[in-house]
C-alpha cells in the first residue's frame, strides 16, 4: 500500500493542468468585480439547496456578492450577502 502511494506521487505530473478560463454569466450579464479587486471567488452552497453558489468578495466596503446556483451551470443575478436582514460587511476592510 505504501509503495503504491509513493509510486503515485512520483508519477504525478509536476505541474497541475488547468482548463482555459471561462467568463461566467449570472442571468444575462457577466460576473464582474469592482476595482481594486481581491475578489477571492469560491463555491459554497450558501442557501443549502444542494446547488453550489458563487461567492465573490469586494474589497471596497468589505461586502460579499452571492450568485445563487440554478443548476446546469447557470447562476442567478448577484445579491449582496445579508445577515439579519442587513447587507453583511467584513470589518476592517477599507
Ligand atoms: Ca445553493
């Protein structure tokens, strides 16, 4: 078993391969971030419906936009992440 693991590590490609970038759409518009960026996008099922949602940060004001996954690679238009009915902000961000 240990030999198989070591062998798989030795034979693994030295550099990971990535697909070409894809410009994502939410509704009929491209997903955009505001300058200066630092969006740190990630996938998380924010609403717990079993569909991954795209979560995108915004450096300015520390807000986070959520594009809810609709299935089959489609996203709903973005909405600000809210906490207790208010737009959530990460403190300490300019
Ligand atoms: Ca979801």
